[in-house]
C-alpha cells in the first residue's frame, strides 16, 4: 500500500508541473532518531521520494545513524544532530515525527511511561514551538493519549497552537487490525481496511470490524479474540521482546506510512484519509477532547474529521468502555503542563 501510494503521489506531482515540484520540498525531522523506532523509520523515510531532507535528532547517537543512512543512494539530504543542537535540527522542518522516550517492559501499561516521557515530550514541544512552530507534528511517544494533549498545552502557552497540525500516530493499530483480520480470512491484508477509533492503549483502541467487508461476519469467540488481539497487540510484542523494548520495526513502517500520507496531502493530493488521534468534536460533549478516527488530510493538516459511522451493539459497548479511560488520560496530560 505504501509503495503504491508513493508512486501515485509521484505521478501526481509530475503532472502538476513546476509549481507543485517547488512546493514538494519537504524537510522531515525525526526526534529520537537513534532509537528502536527512529532508526528503521528514518531508513524508510530515506526511501520515500517525497522526503527531500531528513534531520535526525537524538540526545545521543544521531550523527552516526545519519552518516549511515546518508549513504543510501536516494536524493534526500540527511543530517544528524545531538543534544544541544535541537535548534539546527528543527530549523526549516515542515514535518516533525517524535518517537523520543522510553518503551514498555513486560507488566507495564503505557500510562506507566508517563512519568518519564511526559517531560521529554514537553521539552521537545518547547523546542518545536520556538524553532518550527508551523511544522506538522506527529507524536509516537507513549502514552499517546496523554502526550498529544501535553504538546497542545505547551503550544497554547507559547501562543502557536494550531489543532489542524497536531497528530497522534495510531497507524500501527490499523496496520495490526488489517493484518490480523487478513490472517483469519486468509486474504491479502492490503485489501483489508479496518477503521480503528478511540485512543492508543488497551480498551481505548476500538476496532470497527462491522464496517469492514471481511470483518462483519466475524462473530462469537473469534470476534472477542480478534478485538482483544488488536487492542493488546502492543503487549504481544512487549512480551516477546522480554524486557528489551516494544514494537519498533512495525512502528517504523507505520510511522513512515503516516508521514508519506501527510506529505502527499501537503503536496496537494486530495482524498488522503488516515486514522489519527487529533483534537476532535466527535465526543466533546462527553468531555473527550481528543479522539482517533479517520481524518482527511490536506495542505494545512486536518481537513475533515470523519464521523464514527454506524456501529454494532458490541462496538457501542467498546466505545462506552473507551471514553472514560481516554478522558482520564487526556486530563492527566493537560494537568501535567498546567502544573
Ligand atoms: P528507544 O528507547 O529504543 O528509543 C527512544 C529514543 O529516544 C532513544 O534513542 C533516546 O536516546 C531518545 N530520546 C530520549 N529522550 C530524548 C530527547 N529529549 N530528545 C531526543 N531524543 C530523546 O524506544 P523506542 O522503542 O524507539 O520507542 C520510543 C517511544 O515510542 C516509546 O515511548 C514507545 O512506547 C513509543 N511507541 C509508540 C507506538 C505507537 O503506536 N504510537 C508504537 C511503538 C512504540
Ligand atoms: C504499540 O502499540 O506497540 C506501542 O504503543 C508500544 C507498546 O508499548 O505497546
């Protein structure tokens, strides 16, 4: 799906001629680039013809990663920056992807990462507010349900918040849902599109299988097992890695896919829809300010937030279980910055 999108985007750009190619100068910064996600994701971004510059930043190790990736013979420039060099890393960045922070170990929830990752994300938000306030921001660092509100609150304090340009990356949930359902149905996952809404942790991850041709007839225990696997797919990897980290390679793939979609939309391609955790009106009346759903992307970021659509009775229950937990996670993030 990813490579097909790239070539479609390429031909779209070529057909729009000079003005579009001038617009297509896209510098992407990766914060946490030397980590488990940062390295493979940066490699995939180096292979994306829509990315014209890569700025790799980490508290340590990014110049080495950049030197290595820069030898791949695609046209983009790659530069690495460490620690105090954040200003240079962020200058001119139009899209910033953030996988900085610690990953889970077995037995931990994503919320257990809050104490360490909240301040990492807050400090990176301060740096971006100062050096690239207009960039599209894609947050991978967990707990996403809280780190996205943290980013928003910092930007509000700095007077640069634009809700259309802030995204929590939930693409991995959709990638997993498509893969797991494809396995059950013995179908190529590229043809299996599952909408996943809510947030990015346990019960806040809500797959809408009833809206999918291949998913609507999955019933009974098989349905329960599939929902559980999608909601707790991250734990499967954490356990298999036995204390050495969480999903990195599949996340690198998902992060690069999200970036590619966003750049295609920024370059003027219409109809680009990705699931993502954004400031959303969908459940605002229930006190839930941020919510992941299918979002249409455009040159300025969020163009249209798609409604959840019709759901089954089971899915209604899943949403009911999601909302209070999500609300708690969002409030925790907001309170952290306000304190
Ligand atoms: P990792 O420990 O391998 O890498 C994290 C990197 O961040 C390290 O290189 C570290 O030096 C760097 N870092 C720490 N503080 C930094 C700072 N202030 N500025 C710049 N870089 C900094 O971890 P990982 O496996 O790559 O995971 C990173 C985060 O992504 C974790 O919080 C994890 O839970 C999360 N994650 C999210 C998803 C998702 O779907 N959104 C999926 C997988 C992992
Ligand atoms: C995932 O879904 O794989 C990530 O959020 C990492 C984790 O902690 O499970």
